[in-house]
């Protein structure tokens, strides 16, 4: 049977969990408490893995409400607290049904893997957000020797949050800023709003991190990613982009900079730049 989750120890308290569908989850263990960031699609049991890693009680933090990050959360209720910015309540509810999650999983696994060979045991994610704790801007989780601070970072979704691992000087921007940032579905605000969000996060975290981690593909990106995306927004507004048509799950968008889909892993810009934006030209 193919493994759904694999783990990699990044330091003595931080573990990267990668899924067969391409998400990066993070487990952080402090001296007195622990946190799991994101829970994948909810199509295979995650809790047994986390129970085996944890040395203390732990909470769940959802970076946002999308299908590939929030849907495994109900597996941890009511034993553990689950935090999500409830501005993403509609996002979560709109993606929680089993049919959609099954289709997403089949679409996202590598062609070399047989879906029927996966340890599938779906959780019922619908309306689990009724039991979630609201994750608020500025909230700090004290794990004992390790502190995680949440920052409101709307754009990818209305309730998108960035998370700063203060002692590690790691900023987890997740899907809110990555190699191929989606700012284009029906839940996303305008691109001008996203630009403001990028600038505000950059201002508030300036000097506090040396590394940026994301939640798909190769987990670490350039620490200049926020500035790269700020510059790219300016290029979009000035018409200095490639505007490659793109369609995903029935939605159409434009890709600001050309990418090479033939390269294995997360799509990379042909010009070598780190950071790209998939956007709706009708929602600038």
C-alpha cells in the first residue's frame, strides 16, 4: 500500500509532513504544547501519525479553509482545539463535501500512483467549522520555548493567515504567497487588495524572519518572496507580464509569468524568478 503521508525532521522540534496529494504540513513540538499546521484533504487518517509524533497535547491551526488544507481537521475534534480564521467559513463549507474531495485527490496524486492503492478512509468534513475556534490576527501560541504568531494575510482567501515561528525565524506564508499564488477564484479579493495585504505583511514581519516556508512542493522559497510578489503585482498593473491562459477545476485565470509545466514538482517560472501569480483580469 502506498503511504499517504511521509515525514522529514527539519530540526529538533519541527517536522515537515508531506502528502501524496502535494501538501506540506508542519508539526511543531514545544516543551509544554504542540501545534499541527494544516490537515490536508481529509481522505486518509492523519491523527494516528500526529499522535505518534506528539509528546504533549496539541492544537490544530488551519492556514485557510481550502479543500487541500482544512478538510482533515474534524478528525481531531473534540479532543483537540482547531483554529481557523472564520472569514473562511464559506470557503470551507463550499469545499467540504466528499465527492469534491475525492475528485480532488484523484486529480492531485501522481500518475504513477493508483488511487485504489492508497489508505483511503475519508472524514466527514461538512460544517465542522461550527466547532472551530476563530484564529485572530496577532494571536500567539506559546508552546514552551517556541512561539507561533498569526498574521492576517487575505488574498488567496479572505481568511488566509501567515504564521511566524519566532525563535526559528521562519515565516510560513503557505498558499498566501508561494511559487504559484492563486488570487483568482470567487472567494479571492481584488489584486489591488492582495497587493495591500502583501505590503502589510512585509511591514509587520520585517526583520523577524530569515526563511519563508510554503505549503506545496519544495517547502522553502526565497526570503525575498514577498517583495518579488509586490513587484509582480506592479508589473501586472503596468501590463508587463506574459498573461498565459490557465484553467483549474472549471475556473479560468491568467498566469502572470510563463511557467514550464513539464518540470516535475511545483510549476517553475521559465525566467527563473521565485514567485508567480494566477489572477482574474476582471478583478484587479
